[in-house]
């Protein structure tokens, strides 16, 4: 434990040490705070927090009490999850063999026993599947090779690859898919399928080394008949909760700045980099603002979202509940890419945010050289704010430990860069307070977009396939989700 980030403080321009609110806030965030203790409690004492689990319910109470103990006005924001799916165990056996590969099932794979032949389809491209033929694929399981994942780009490439194979497998009548793990050393992880809660196909991730062994055996001409057993607790729709802390604006209380991180996680690890580190950041920024008696001009809401991993259900519900006031939401920020250094922000097609970002980040210019990306991001809790036309941001981080440990059993407290989350807190704190205190002229550019303007952003960035691979394109097109 260190007392202060002295070296980081010396990196700041001299103006930091004036007594304005941003200076007070960033100085407090860089000094000793309970953020590390909070993160250790969340990871080690509560652990992995799948929405609907007892651990998740404990984390809601934990987060609510953290806000209350800091004298932050807070509330639990109830919403409905469409269905319950909590993994218990997954196994795969090979007929006539003592070799038992390590596997884990993807979200909403149907429980029960599933049997068939395992077919090596290489990378599972359309041309490879056509060469094998639908007759051999129908009713059987595809074994799919995956590239090694090193960083966030690798994660999105994996999502796209897996979704493409999934669409092809469904069309060709395959019974299920076994994906080679994209991480070595038998590391396993879980995430959603392209159909998310609507998935009805068994889909597994197999330890990389075991999948390679299976492929070598199959390439030698042998046949593999497999039996998959999936045990999961399943159920109908149920209630979950976001946790919202709030500091009411002193001059424009009806204008809202939302900053958030998702409280839920998968349960293979303890949800440290995804996304406990940034949950604790939100709590610490709110706590230090209250401690410093900082009163922003606009209301700031600190949102700890739930149901993010299954499809951003908590933040989606928030936008539905606040539909009439979204025109007064000036900015919504999501921080969800681990604890590596923040090096800029995705502006999600809202180029008017770029000059404002440059301005509000000046007080923390010593903490990084920021390069913003004016492109839309699908995959976290900014999404439904983007669908509603609210100006929205996603923090861009250096990869650090995020990619290799993403959704994996290795996503644990010891992988978090504890020094960096302090500096990231100062960056996000300065940005948040900067947006909350913008002049009327500056904030007038932060308007809610029309549906036509939102669609134009999607078209310009060819976002249809990306939205389809997260099962959110049809709800947008059907106007079930987003601005009407």
C-alpha cells in the first residue's frame, strides 16, 4: 500500500494545485483512498457475479452500502432480466477413449446431454464448410480453430469469427459448436453467443491444447463420437437491480451526466478487470466528490449496471425508464476495458465531443497523451444511450492484462494494475466534472440525435454485422430497442 502517488502528482502542470474543484478532486483521487480495499472485497469476498446469482445480489447490497456510507444519495434501480441461466458444470466425453478434454459451455447453451460426431472444420469459414458438405455437418458438432487473443482487437475479432461460424452452423443444420480456446495453457472463459438469451444450440469452449489434440486425431482419419453434458440452473424472467448514486446539480439539476461501469461479471474468475476495477472507480469518484463538498452545475449519476454480460439489460432498462428526460442527458460514459492506462475515448460517431474532450482533459494532461477514436462501439453499456441519440463515450485503455484474462478464470484481483486505476480515476473524475460544469454554449452542442441520424452513423461505420453478432440489430430495426 502506498500513501500517495507522488510521482504522478509531479507529472501534473502547476495549475493542478490551485483550489478549483477539478484540482481538489484529482488530488484526492490520487492520494490514499479505499479503492484498493473496495476492489479486494468485491473480488475476494464476493467473487464472480453473474446476474441472477446470490453473489450478484450480494454485490448489489455491497455497492448500495458503499454509496450510502459515503453519504451519496443512492437507490436500487430494478429491472427485468428475460431469463435465468447459471452454469453448474459442463463435460465432454469421447466414445471409446479415456481422453477427457476440458470444456466450458457458452451462455444459454441448453442443459442436458447432447451427442454426435465431432467434425474438424478448420477455421469454420464458408468455403471450408462448403467443402465438407452439409450432409456431414448436419446433426453433428463443429470443432473450430481460433486465433490466439492478445488484446481488445483480438477479442472483437473472436466475437466476429464465432458469430460468423454460428450463423453458418445454424443454416447448415449443425447440432452444436466446439470452439478452440483463444488462450493457451488450458485457460477457459465464457461469453454470450450471437443469439444470446435466444440461443438453443450447445456451444462450448475447449482448452486450446485439448482442441489441438482432437484436431490431430481427426486429421489422422479417426472418428470422434462425443457426448456433452451441460448442467445449469435455468428459469424464467426475474428481477435484478442496477445501483445508482447521485450528486444533484447546483444550477441545472435536470441536466444529467451519467458515468458507469457494470457490476455483474462471469463467475469463472472474480470479475476484477471486467469490471470490478471500474466499479470501484465509480464509487471512489463519488465518494471523493462528496468528501470535498464539490457541487457540480449539472447532476452526476454514478451507475453500476447489472445484466451487462447478457446484453446490457440494466442500462437498456434505464434508458426506457428515463425516456422523457434523455433529451437532458448531456453525456453517458462507460468504463469497461480493464485497468490499463486510459489513452483516449471512443466518441461513438459524435465528433462534436472531440473539442470538449480536449478541453476537459487539460487538467490531467500529465497523465497521458490522449488519442480519441470517433467510431461507434457495440459491446457495453454506452450502447442503449447511443441507440437513443445521447452523446456517449467509452474509455480506451492500454491492453495491460485485459485481453488474455477476459471472461476467464484468471480474471482475478492480482491482475489489476492498482496504481493505474488511481490515475484512471483522476482522468475520469476530471472529465466528468468538466462535462458537468460546461458553459451553456458548450453544452448546447450535446443534443439528442434523431433516429435517422443514429442510423446514418451505423451505415457510415458498417455496423450491421457487429450489431447482429451481439443480437441487437433486429431489436433496433424493429424499434423494440432505441429511439422510435
